C-alpha cells in the first residue's frame, strides 16, 4: 500500500500528511494512475475520460489516440484549470 494525494502536491495539495487529501492504495494502482493521468486533478481526470472515451466536446469521436495526443490533452486540461484559478483569484481581489 502507498499514499496517493487526491490533489497532487505539485498542484497545491497538502504534502504534510493532511488526512483529507491522502488515500492509501496498492502501489501498482498508484503507478498505473500516474501513467494514465499524470498529476491531473480529479475534475481534470473525469473530463479527460469523457473526452477520450465519450468524445465530449469533439465534433467527431476520435477512434485512435496516440500517446502524444493524450499527453497534449492532459496539458491542455491543466492549462484550462490554472487559467480558471487565476481568473477567480483576480476577481476576488477586486
């Protein structure tokens, strides 16, 4: 068993052992999660799955995804999240 951060530390999750951000899962599952989803948040992961497997937001469902396609999608989803977070912080300052 190993610790898995629900919100990755690299994305602002608490790395000090905050109980509500850590779950214990088998090492193999933990490694597989990060191979498939990198350090995406839960929300980004759900969106990733909807796009890849259900074609959400695509004009035409892609039948074939390359590793590079999937990596680019991960990066784009993360950029969108960071952009939204910055916008929310900017609005709160006003």
